[in-house]
């Protein structure tokens, strides 16, 4: 404010009516080893409002409920990542479900020993500004240990698939022919660049490479699960990890030729996995 | 992975519309400098995701 290089811009405090709760879930050993997390659902029980309070509210009154994953970094600072957010009616009560799969995916990427899963639940007004109603302040979720909340305390549902049955099997058995019953595996496939007309005198290295391919089928989840996750397609055998392929090629410029190194991304399959079409790709944890 | 995908990726990397037609005479006597070969080998090792295994 004392520098002439800066113009002072006054901020206006609009509204700060957020009620925030922190949920802590001890997660160690909750996820079975060699399992795939398909979905994590946070269930919060919205407590009913007293009739007197309901009468004073508009029927359309809603509140914005936001779930964030809270990470305490090694230096003690906090970082939050938005996980899910939705509007809930202030008039309704009962269980509200939030998709927190991404938070659990993030938590799984933490180095061990891992801190508990911290989920920050904030309840805000649907509209910000001077005219915002204070209806959101009436939204209450049952908390652990509160009287009468024994059945309504926050729950975290973890839906997993055992990869022993539902995953891929690694590399294919070179002795066994691939049939429709072969479990998803990585099969060797050599791509001979020397035999390709377009590569002649252009691709200097390599003469060919092991590209691999994913073959076979995947076990499908039982019917009740597929009913629950209607947005997911069938599990298919796909390349889940790939590597780049470096090449040395000839570059011709102005009648002169010179060699050049290039790197082609995703050319070699490193790992095959069973994955459902439509399943979100887990985001990597930022530092 | 098909032959077309390799060709497509190569053309994209080099910003070309089609594969250049090169004669044998274009590459005769063309030597790969040591620093280029070293870079190629380093990329190859990185793409295999393992430590150098000697020659």
C-alpha cells in the first residue's frame, strides 16, 4: 500500500457463511491388497429440520455441499483438492451420497506411513452475495458421537474388485494359443520396420521392435455391481502402461541428408490391465 | 499397434504430410555421430524402464 507502483484495490466482503467439518477415516488395511478401487462413496446423513424452522423457509431453499480432500504435506502446510460438490435441498433429510473415489485414489498415492483420509465437508449458500439466504446454516449432518446419530454417522463405502479374478495375468504363455477364454495378457508382437516399404532408407534405427499387444478377455463384475454402476461399460483388456520408442531417422534438407533422433510416444505396451469403459482415469497426485 | 500408427506418429513428430522417398544414394556414407547414438541409446534404456545392461 505504500508503493506507488501498485494501485490499491479495495475488496468487498460478500459473504463468509461456510460451515466446515473435517471427517477423518483410518484407511490402513481397509483396502484389500491386490484389489482395484472401483468406487468410494461418502454417505452423510442430513438431519431433519424442526417444523418451526421449515415453515420460515422457501420450499426451493438449497445449500451447496462440497467435499474436498485435505492433505497435510511434509512441511506442515495444507492442500485441498475439490472432489465432489452438489446442491441439497434444505427441506430434505436422509442419506446423501458423494463420490469420493478420487480422494481415495489420491490417498493411495501417498508415501507410507500414510496419514488418515481427511475429507473436508463445507456447506455454503447456493448463491453468494448480499441477498443470499442463510438457509444453508440449517443444514446439519449427523456426526460421530452425537446423541441419536449412532445410525447416521458418516460412512465411507469402498467398492473393490479382487484383481486375482478381475485383473490381467501379466505376460501371455507363449506355449498356449490365445482363445476367447484366455485371460487378459500381454502378448509379444514384433514389428519389422525393415520389411516396410515406407521405412526404407528413412528409418535407420531400430530395424524393428517388440511392440507387444493386449489380448484375451476380462471377467465381468457380477450383475448387482453392474446395476449399481450403470455408467460403467464392460471390463476390457487394454494397454494401461506404455513406453515411447526412440528412432534414428534420415532428414533431407536442401539436398543434404542428416540423421536425427525422434521419440514416438505410446509405441510399446508395458502393461495390460482390465478396465471398464467410462471409468475415470485416476489423476496423479501433485506435489 | 499397426504399421499405420507407427508411420502416423513418425509423420506427426516430424511435421510431415507423407513419408519422404529416399534413395539408397541419400544414405550411403551417412554416419550417425556418437552424440546422436548416445542419445538414442539413453532414450532406449529409459523407454525400457531399466538400468543399462551393458553392451
